[in-house]
C-alpha cells in the first residue's frame, strides 16, 4: 500500500473526503480495507465497478461504505438498499435512470457522461427533476461547473483527478496541488 500511504493524506489535506476504489483494480479489497482501517473517520471509502453479487460481497467484506456500479443490476441495488448501503448504479437512458432510482439508488450514475455532456443532464432533469444524477466519465476541471449548471447533484471524477503520471513519478507536491485545484473547483461550483 505504499502509494495509498502517500496519496490519501494529500487527498485529505486538499479537503477531499470521498474515495471510490474500483473492484477491477489489483488488490482492491486490500486497498479498501487499508483506507477504512487507517482513515476510519476522515475518509468515506466506497467500491466501484461492482457488477455482480459476488463483487458486492467482496466489497462489503472489505468495508466499503458505498457502492458504485457501471450497470443496472437489480439484485445488487436491492441488496444494498436492504443492507442500508448507499448505491450509485450506472444508467444511461431515461428508462434505466428511472428504474435505478425506483429501485432505491441514492443517486444514479450517468456513465459515460462524456459522450453527451452537460446538456444531457439538463435534458434528463427536465422531465425527471427529483432524480439525483451523478455524471461520471469526462468530468474535469474545465467542465465541472457546466455539469452543475445543468443540474448534476454530484460528480464522479476518476482519471482526471488521480493523475497517473504524477503518481508514477511520485511527484507528491504536484499531486497535492492538483487535488487542491479540484477541491477549489468543486467549492466554487454554485449550488442549484
């Protein structure tokens, strides 16, 4: 966990407090467990890319506090709702979005948001204003305010937030500034 030992404190110092670890990452269970054990009150740790009940069981066993899926799996959603675990299922069409929300999603992950952009969020929110939408895929510093203006209730930011080059180079100072830029961008986004 040497990278996590370096990255998480920088992440927290920047003011960021929610972290999703994808289940298709090598050592995902160990990373979730490490983050939960070492930052039990400072960090909200969830599991992403949860596609099956088996994925869900592994994630919950590791201590995941929330679940994110790239797909709509009724069994995963219902199990999370029953267990009181917030779930953010992936959906794309208005029918999928409505179904995910009806099954008990805390928010519905719109993935990939890149293809249709902020205008898609606005278009979906027009007839479905009460459904909370969480765009992911392509959300970054240059467009986060546009997603908020369109009605996004939150954001899933992955590769743009965790700059692989900075991490591989172990450029912790630059990564810290990078995290701070995201925190400032999110903080400047006006509420709806």
